[in-house]
């Protein structure tokens, strides 16, 4: 059975913080990739929200991101 990746948020602290570094280093490669996916998806959503990209661009980029990173749609 596939283990569900953990979700960690590093808001306002950067990776210099010792606790964040420990938490990050304890993640598996799969969990780190999932966190990267979530950050990139969040960035795409922000671009859409601010009008930097269109809905079509967002959907295409999200589809490509999901495909390239092997993620299931959330």
C-alpha cells in the first residue's frame, strides 16, 4: 500500500531554520517531490488569481506538471 505523503509548510521561515531543516531531511524522496509539486501548483494558482496567466495556460501547465511529476490529480 502506497504511503500518503506528509504535508509540511515552511511559511515565513526559510530553510535556514534548524527545525525546518530537520523536518525536511526526514522526508523521503517521494515526499519531497510531493512538496515540490504542491509549491509549484500553489504558484500556478497564484498566477491565475492575479491574472498573470489565463485559465487555459493554468490548466495546460497544471496538466503538464501532474504528468511530469507523476502526481494524481488532487
